[in-house]
C-alpha cells in the first residue's frame, strides 16, 4: 500500500480545530500567479508527453503541494464552520 504525504497530513489535521484568525490566514495561502502559469505550462507539456525528467519531478511537487493546500483550506473552512456540505448520492 502506498501512503501519500497528503494522506498523512489529512489524518494529522483531522481532529484539529484552528483558531479563527489562523484559519482565515490559511485561506489566503495560494500559489502565486507565476506558479500558476508554470503549473499550466507543465501540465500542457505533460499532456504532450514532452516533459524532461526534472520537469516531471517539478510537476509532481506542484501536485503534492496543491493537495496539501487543499487539505489545509478544507481544515480552515471546517474551523470557521463553512466547509462544503457533503455530496449526497441520489
């Protein structure tokens, strides 16, 4: 079984409630415009199968950090009482 960094981070943060000020600050964390442009470039090149090995590693790093940022944002929204409602199956 492969354990991802984001799986571990999610378990660590699961029971925690962030102070409201910290939760608001966490929600402000995001990739810079330059990082978003670089990520878009890497994704386009990945789709075209033209990434160099070091670029594949860079893309993987962006993906892991994006997953971690999503987990932190979710935890912050939970702490503020504004988490997305669960999806209901129909």
